[in-house]
C-alpha cells in the first residue's frame, strides 16, 4: 500500500528557531495536507496544497507541494512555545479521496 | 475539531468485552470517516460511511469490527471481543459532502481505547 516517510521523527529546538520537516512518498498524491496534533486531541488542519509546485503560507507556516507530486515540506519560522506538538503530513489521491495516508509524525519540542 | 463530537473520550475494556465508540458529525454533515492511531504512529483509515450506507470499509479488520451510521443518531464503531492490540486512539471525521481532494475533513478529539 501507499506509504509516507516523514522526517525527522523528532526535533528539539530553542524558541525562535526555524523548523523544517518533510514527507516523501513512493506514489503520487493529488493533495498534500499538513496537520498538527496536540496531546489527547485530534489532528487540526494547518495547510492544504492542491497543485504540484504550489507554495502556500499560513502565518509563520509555509508548505510546498513537490513538483514530482511525491513529496512536501513544512517550514515553521520563529518558533514559539505553542508550536509544540506532533506534525503530520497526509497525502490524498483522487481515486480514493476518503483515505488520507498519514506520515508517522514529527514531534516538536521547544526549549524556552 | 470544533463540531465533531466523540464519546466517550476514554474507554477501558477487559479482553473479550465489547467496545462501542460514538461519533456525532458536524451539523449538516452526512459523511463520516473513522481512523485509528496506534501509539507513535500516524492515523490509518478504517471506514467511510454515508447515512445508512458503508461506502468504503477497506481499512476495517475483517473480523470483530463493524461500523454503522443510522438515519437517526450518531455513527457507531463497534469492536467485539476486544484484544490488547485494539488499544489505540480512534478518530472520527466528517464532511459536508462526498470527500474529494478539495473537501476538507474535520476530525473529532478521539476516543482512547485501553484494553486490559
């Protein structure tokens, strides 16, 4: 089946630093999504990407849909304590759009 | 997360018991999706339902698991004769219409199932 490889698995940074994480896939997706999950909660959508090559920002977050449709990255600039959590990428294909394929997650820890 | 209600938030069962997880979609949404998350992993698709119909159950284990979304009331994910490996967080999501790659899913806060 389809698999997403997300890296890094965890990050320990200082407040104010920039963060970068990425996902790669063995197959093509039509949409890439980035979610954040806080402990004991469900994932919350941060950014959705719909076109290959698309670069989208949401405040301090920037994400790009890779030109090959097999990868995506998420950058967080000037991190703040509330950025702590687990970030997931997810791919979505037209033929089975209900079946999001999630990466394993990147756990972000911030030292104040 | 606002709007998709799941209960209970935490459910403890002994091996062999039944677990029933409930999901009320956002108001006006008639499409429901169930996902499972094991510790330290991403979410994995289980089943997609529309009112009274199962559309895609390709992610459901063949035995002991069933899901329904009746005309009235919440969607129910039922796990019979639970085993320790069923311990996980179960998330429900809903959408206004049939999901496409432009239709966003809104997830609930999940039910954490612990099997003793």
